C-alpha cells in the first residue's frame, strides 16, 4: 500500500510539481493582449485627431 502511495506521489510531483512554465505563459499572453488593446486604442484616438488636424491644414492651404 505504501509503495503505491509513494509511486502516486512521485508521479503527481513530476506531473504537476514546481514548474511554473504554464503560469508564466498565461501571464505573458495577458500582457501581450493588454499591450495590443492599449496600442489599438491609442491609434484609434490619435488617428482621428491627426486626421482632423490634416483636414484643417489642407483646407487652409487650399484657400
């Protein structure tokens, strides 16, 4: 009985032990997603603002 428990415990430690590779991967994926959202928001906000400025400059030059 004790041998089976030791074998099971060793298997579980090897399978789900001290490795944090999966957790790190999830954290990096969340960081990349957050950076992407911030970049998209910045481009959307600054893009419309820049377009408005270019239209004003173009209109003033055309007159």
